C-alpha cells in the first residue's frame, strides 16, 4: 500500500531556501563565454567601491542538470540547494537547467536521459566557462591509470559502472569532488 502511495504521490520538488539560479541554454552559453552576470537581489555596498584594487578572479559555476520526472533528481535538489547556501560567493555560483526543456544540452554534454541512466542528475563545475569537473564522472581511456591497466573489456565496463555508482549524491561528495572548501576559502 505504501509503495502504491509513493508511486501515485511522488515526492514534491524542493521549495526551501536556495541560491541556485534557474538557467536557460542562452545563459549557459554566456557562462561558457565567461560573461554571465548573476542577478543581484540586494546590494549592501556599491560594487565599484567593493571591486577597487581587486585582481580578476576565477569564476566558478556548479550547474545542476536535471529532469523533473526523475525522483533521484528531485531528491538531490535539496542537497545542491544546501551547498549553494553554504558556498555561493562573488566568484562561486550555482545554477540549474531542466534537460526536458533543453534536450539538445543533454546531447551536447553527453548526458543520457534514459530512465536507467547513471547520468541523472549531473553536476558540472565550470571554471571561467570551461568544464573543470563532473559528477558522476565520465571515465575515458587514458584518463584513469587503474582503468588503463585492465585488459578485459567486461572488467573495464564493470569498473566504470562501479565508479559511477560510487557517487553517493551527498553534499560531502560535491564538496570533495569540486574542492569547494578550497575555492570558498580563496575568496
């Protein structure tokens, strides 16, 4: 009975506090060109005074790629929201893009929209507009020394799957993979 209830009434989308910016494909193009301006909600200081004497900082974006029909994506959004509240600074920003409304982006970023895919949800860290990290990781030949030592294709596939399943979708895994503590301290 409980199972039927959860199927009929899935978990609602996250509606709590967040500093995640809803992005469009055009916004992502601007981020990649390193010229996206984050909407300002409240200004306590004059930007010109605050920015005087500062050198050009690296700009980081953690982008959450999701689909609304995925329970895993719905559940994970609260984790990303908590990370955004803790780590958003003048040079670290969080955004999200619904791949249902932008399926071309899924293709461009090699994110499978299959219900059995291990790609959903996907987080990509951009540094100055260039991809700098990804969860779950996409492992390719030549990028993982352990994988390169495995000769059997079956064992290679099993290792890649195991490594991708090993991502626990916790805030700690996001912080660790993208080194957010280090980036946050450098601001």
